[in-house]
C-alpha cells in the first residue's frame, strides 16, 4: 500500500472535516468579539471579553473533565453549536430591538456568557474528536496546521471587515 503524504492525508475525510469544524469554531470566536464590539462601541468591550474568556476557561475545564466519561465528543460539539447559536440569536434579537431583557448591560453579559460557553465546550470537544480520528504521530502537526490556517484566515477576515 502506498504511503500518503501529509497533505494527501489532510485532504481526506476525517482530517478535512475536522478542519472545517475547527475553522467554523474560530469564525464563531471572532464573530463573538465583533458582536461584543458592536454592543459596546465606541468603547472597547474589555469587561465583556473578560467575562467571555473566564466563561470559556471555566467551560474548558468542565468539558475536559467530563468529555471522556459522560457523552460522546459529537454530543459536546453539538452542545457547543447550540450555545453559540443561542448567543448569536440573542445578540441578533437585541441588536434589532426585538428583545430587551432587563437592560443593555445584562443583555451583553448574557450574550458574553452564552458565546463563552459555546467556545469553551466546542474547543475542547473538537480537539478531543480530532484526537480520536488521527494518528498519534500526526496530531500535533495537524492541530498546528488547523490553528495556523484558521487564525490566518479568521484574522484576515476580521481586519478586512472593519
């Protein structure tokens, strides 16, 4: 059997589908920052990004503890997508004035929490899912490539959309 090159392996189904999921996660992360910037404009969204980050770290730890014992990785990925979706739906409804819960500060705080939970759950579950479907000797190389490409494209998109 012919030995496939790294790029041939990367373009095959399990690796390429992982990259697509990972890229979508990075786009959601950048979208979260842009949404928080819209809500707090002209001020920087420092406090809300702090809440987003703390929530992400907290959910990373919780997800990392339970991902091997409770659910499959796909269910955690779906949970992350649902949490992201709730955050984006809430932000859409708030931006266009369809809802106003208590006040704008509470709305932004709730949006930050949902988006942070989505990123926290999905980051760990996508990495674990990837580890299940890759060869142990290539996990770091593929993970690094995914981060490199995703962040490069994501930051390029982020800076060009301003």
